């Protein structure tokens, strides 16, 4: 099978970065109240930076670090930004790989990692990173399981511009000496699904299972009234449909296009309901909170043949690698 190449990485800073030297050339005095210091000697417009969503603020930090340290090899979440691998919230740290170090070490918010297991290194947009395959395995090993599943799914999903296959991920992890996170890796490989079309679907699928609901089928199509409709989840026992909503699919940046897409989605849902399909709809925020997702599924009459897995559900609330959420 052909190898798919990821092409959705943030290979340029989301907002312009300005070094102190560039500021002097432009007659801009740095530091300045109008600019926020991202790294030593690297600044960005304060208003623009503050307005960014959390994952794009992290991308700015990653690019500022790469600007200041062009020879560094990014790994883990920092490599994920450039490679187009899903990233959650705003990670606390910048992660760098240095195989020549005797031990991993922290320098402020920069963590320099070493390993007995070698990593492949590539270059994209002038930035050095560990390979997509190594970055995926490394992230699944350390992330909370629901996030790790989203990373694994994205790596093998054509719809998400994936770049490899499950067998390659399993082979890479099985060949490593590192014993950390082995149980999480086995769980992720057992549950990864190339049909998943978004991180929201992957996270939702994990939480649905841990809540004890029946296992849904993914990306099932229906032909009704001259229309072909494909749904995120189908719960067979009730013929119930589940949809994990992401605002980006409604093109909310364009009010006219958003209104059209929302109207089309309403007609689609009504059509499916007319043909006997109960409907549950939720957002990624609902899935993270767990209870709103449970309520939506229960209201659609979806069976719960297994008990809740309290320990796994508790892992959804643990976000040790992220900065606290900003209001």
C-alpha cells in the first residue's frame, strides 16, 4: 500500500515574529508594551498573540524557538506542530531531541530528550524534526490514552492526511527498548481505526467505550430520498446515529457559507430522522466533559451493555502536559 504524506503542519509562524535586530532595522523599540517576548530576542504583536487559540499560541512558541535555535531537532508535541500531527491545548514545554546527551534534561520550558532508541530525523520548512513515525509513537507513549488514540488514528487515516499504516507503528514501538507506556501503546494499536476523520471522532470513540456504550460502526452511508449521507457513528442495536461536531466544518469564518452549511446539516439530520434513526450530536468539549456526551447518547436510547471504566474516564481529565486553560 502507498505511504501517505502529512501536509497539514504549521510550517510558518501563525503570526509574524520579530527579532530584536529586525526591530532596530524597522525603528521598533523592543521590548515594547505592544510586543510580547516569546523567547529571548524573539517577539510578536501582543494583541495578535493573545487572540490566538491555544494550539496556535504553542505553534508561535515552537517557531520562535526554531528561529533562535535553527539546528535543534524538535520532537514530541513540538515536532507535531510542524508535521501536522494533532496537538491538544497549549503544551507547557518545547521538546528537543539530542541523541548525544547522556541523560534528558530540562532548561526552563525546554526539555531536551535523549534515548537509547535512535530516531529518524528529517527537515521540513527549514526546521529539523523527528520523523512522523517516531513522533507518533513517542506521543502515543506519553499522552493520555484518548489523545494518544487521536494521534494514532490521524497517522493512519487518509481523510486526515495520514502518512503510515498501523503495522508500521506497531513494528516501530515493538522494536524499541523503552518500556514506558507499553500498556498505553498496546491499547492504542488495538483501538486505532483508519476510518476516523477527525481528532474529535477519535476522542469521542474512546470515551463512548469507557462509558460502557455499545461499539459504534464508523462512516456508514445511507441513501434516502435521492441523497447519500455518511455519518460519523452508527449504533447498530438502535440504528441510532452519533455525530461529533467540529465548528471548522461549518466554515464559520464566512457567515453566508456557514448559514448554508448549517441549513444543509439540519435538512440532512431531519432526513435521517424521518427514516427511523434516533440522533445524538455533541462537540469535542462535550466529549472532554464526558457527562454531556453520555446524556446525548442516553437520550438517543443507545444501549450500555458494559459498566463504566472509571479509571479510564478519569484519564480524560488529566492534562499534565498542557498549560492550564485560559478563560
